[in-house]
């Protein structure tokens, strides 16, 4: 009971920190939209950040998916001293790799931009190259922060690891507000550079008292070799959403000016939704799954999967319904000011619809990936990820012709559901019966309630007059979305959705304590 209470309190605290971090990120995006809208410089910045983020994504996927279970295993089977020695060596080797990769990408930035974004004119391509090179200067700090954050998560220090989101938001906001008039979009790139250094510095105090760093560089460490064997497939499986988004950008380089920016703004809202609703669950449950895997408790892992699937569906489905119906108001409230006009709103709102319908698949896919990673199986998620990328590329090439940027977003969502279905099949092969038959009636009730929520939102959207201006749009959005979500809760209560009641009772009981 005491452990359950600690997990609950930790989940609530991590959720609060993530919400604050994502809110500050939301404010960052609002400010960037105000200063740069869907302009050419912003297209170049978004494209440059995607190229810079590709190595970050690869390192993050490799480290976060493998270091946690291996560190936990080393600590529980041997000692804290031995696990910290392994972690130090891993940190040093990844930092060295980051420096080498930074140098290579810095030198090859020109050809890479021309290869990935063939539709860019020379001026736009040159600006993108410059922005990439500025951000690359701090890659080693970013990679080191990822390693430290993974170690903190492995020792149940989840809150500290989540603080790294704040420096990026604060630094880019200050760069845009204070320096953009003089230096334009270059100021934002330097803001990213400063943020990566601060992310590293902010984690150091949390290592005191338990982690002893060793300046070791052992290329022959068998534990690191094992990590790298696991990390190769994990690079793609954990970063599949971002990789597909980058593919979308590459294919959008030949579309209308501003489409890349519009896709980025819409996708950031999807990331905000995932970060607030899903990241706390997956972050904490991955550590729990790693402990269950170490104890070889397969039924315990499956119970976590079933409960998590219900919670994800219960939380995400009504949000998807409301976001699809009220997408224009969402974009108006989030971005419509300064350089972001009504034309940008229309384009971004349409793209948002096609991205947001895939949120359920993205969340379930990431969670099931972690199920495999917890048992140190990264090959299965890798194979599924190859299928997802291939599906996304094929659908992109087809839908881009008929739907433009909307088709690229739809392809990403459709590929997400293909990946989710494939992972369910792979989990059944590995674990036998998943026991999902037990939750089908509950899941059906949740779906019915979400459809009712969407119907209420649709009716209100037709009745309530359109609004302009941040305040009025907020009121309209709050009225329509709020009433729809209340209708969802009422429907859940009427249909006796146990997942909602269990969650509510847990919150109330913990609150009294």
C-alpha cells in the first residue's frame, strides 16, 4: 500500500511538472508564431531544427530505451558502485560519439539540407544550413543530459529529469523577444544552443549523494556492448513519430511556402497533448515494467498493459473528438496574432485534424515499445518501426498528390495505427493471451462516451457564433469544449465506466491522505 501511494504521488507530481513544462512550451510556440508566423525564415528554422534533432532523437532513443533496464539490472544484481561505473563509462562514450557526429554533420550540413529538402531555393537552403550549424555546437550537452535524465528515471527521480524542458522554452522565448528584431531567426537558433547547455547544468545538483562519476573510457566494456546491441533497433522504434514527422517535412519542401511551418505548429500541439496526457504514464510505468521484467512477473506486466490501455483510451478519445471538431478555434487561440493570420489558421487547423486522430495510436505504440524494451527486446519494435516508416512513405507519396500537407499528416496517423496493430500481434506472440477480452466491454463503453462527446461538440460548434480575438476565442473554446467534456463525464457515469470511477476514487482517497 505504501509503495502504491508513493507511485501515485510521484505520478501526480511528475504530471504537474510536465504540464508546466508543456505550458511553457505552448507559450514559446505562441510567441514564435507571433514573431515569425508561417514565413520563409520560420520554415528554415523548423527544417534546421528537424535536422539537428535527428541525432538527438537517435541518441535519446538509444539511451532512454536501454540504459534504464540495464542500469536497474546491474544495480539489483551487483552493487551501486558497479552500476555507477557502468553508467559513467556509458555517459563518456556517448559524449564522445556526440562530438564526432556533431563535427561530421557540421561539415556535411550543406549537402544534407539539399538532400533532405530538395524543394528549397538557394537562399532558404543557405539559411537552413547556418541554423543547423549553430544548434549543432551544443549537441554534446544535449546527449549528456539525456544520459543523466535516464539515470535519474532509473532511480525513480522522475521530477528532476522532467525539468530539462524548461530551459529550451525560456531561452527561445527570450531570444525571440529580446534579439529577434536585430538578428531575426538566428536569435532563436542561439537560444536553442544556450538551452542545451542549461539542460545539462540543471541536472547536476540532483546527482549528489548517490551517483559518483568516474572519468573512465572503456571501449571493451561488455555491458556497453550489450547496450549497443539493444540500442541499434531502439533508435528507430522509440523515435518513429519524430522520424515520420521529419519525412513529412522533407516531402513538404516542394509544397506551398509556409506548409512546413503549419505542419510544425500543428504537430507541436499534438506533442503538447501527448506530453501532458501520456508522458507521465509511460515514463513511470517503464520503470515499473523494468522492475517487473527483472522479477520475471509476466502477468504483472500484462496487467499494467491492460490498465494503461484503458486509461489512455479514456483520456485521449474525448480529447481527439473535441480537437477534431474545434480545430479552428484551437489554432486561433494558440497562434492567431502578429504574423499568424487567418490564412495560416485555416491551413494549420486542417493539418491538426489529420495529426490529432493519430494520437491514440502514437501513445499506445510508444507504451507497447516500452513493454518490449523492459524485457530487453529491441528487435521486435525495430521491425515494426520499419513497417511503420515504409507505410508512412508510401502513403505520403500517394496522399501528397491529392491532399497536399493534409495528406502527409494523414499518412503519419494511418501509419501509427498500422504500427499499433502490429505491436499488439507481436505482444500476443511473445506473452500468449494478453487478456484483452476482459477489457473489451469497458473499452466499448469508453468509445460510446467519446462519440457522444464529439456529437455534443459538433452541435455546439454549429450553434455558437464564430469568435475572433484571443479572449473571445478562449471563451468560445471553453464553452464548447467544456460542455462536451462534461457530457463525456456524465455519459461515463451513466454507462458505469469503471476506469473513470476507479481513477476518481483513487484521487479522492489520496487527496484525503
